[in-house]
C-alpha cells in the first residue's frame, strides 16, 4: 500500500516491543518479501513483468481486463483441434 504499507501492520494488539508491527502481520508474513509498485509508472510495470516472468504463481486483485491491459494476463490456452470425422 503506497501510504504506509500493508494495513495488517496496524492490526493489534499485540504489537512488537517497538510497537510498529502487529503480531498478526509478522505471523502471516513470515519469510515473505513485499514490494509496492505503481502500475501506472512504466518502470514499475517493467519490474512487475520481470517478477511475474520468474514466478511460479501470480496472485492479484485486479479485474481480468486490467491484467490484460497491463500485459500481465495469463496466456489464453489454444483451442484443441477438432477430431476429424471417421469416413
């Protein structure tokens, strides 16, 4: 989130001793890395495409048309050829 990061950082109590992150946030984000990108900026969109190209899974909350517009939509499967009728 551009204004302060993941909102779950503030879900508490309990918070860390420093009081800046909730125990919930730390629990559900253990061993994860986060990045915030502005998809309207070409350099950030390029970063997103590079990350997606090397990922096994891409989870998003955009509308499908938005992912297509951004060039991040999953390729559509090719239709299977219809079997030829037997003579």
